[in-house]
């Protein structure tokens, strides 16, 4: 969704039992579409590690949000994670497992 259309987006309440806020570096194209590039994931010791998103396999618009199915490498394994952007709140979050 382009950044200039946020006024038409419904305001949703974020259920923090389902989502964990996360830091994300994103890029915007000239049409205003958002693509996550890096995200901060917490390791087993509580340290936040910057992880590069290798690709986005799919996007799914929701009610006031956009969910990205992202692929990234962790050591030698490729992992998949759902990253959701809440448009009106300008908040990135991971779905809790």
C-alpha cells in the first residue's frame, strides 16, 4: 500500500499476545510500496542481531496491515518468518509462535 493512502486504512488494535514488536530497516519505492530489508532478531542470550532478509516469498494484505513471508539465512539454514507491518501504527511485528 502506498504511503500516501494511510488515511483510508482502518485503525486496528494490535493484539500483543499474537505479535512481538521488532526493529526493521525497510525501503520504499517511488510508488510508496514498502519492502523490509533487515530485521533485528533476539538470540538465545537476549542480544539483538541484525539479519538480512534474502527474499520475500509472498505478501498478504490484512485489515490495516501487510504481512510479508520473508526468507533469511541463519547459519547454514534458510528460515521463513512472517513479518507484519501495521500501517497506521507504523509498527513492524513478528507473529508469536
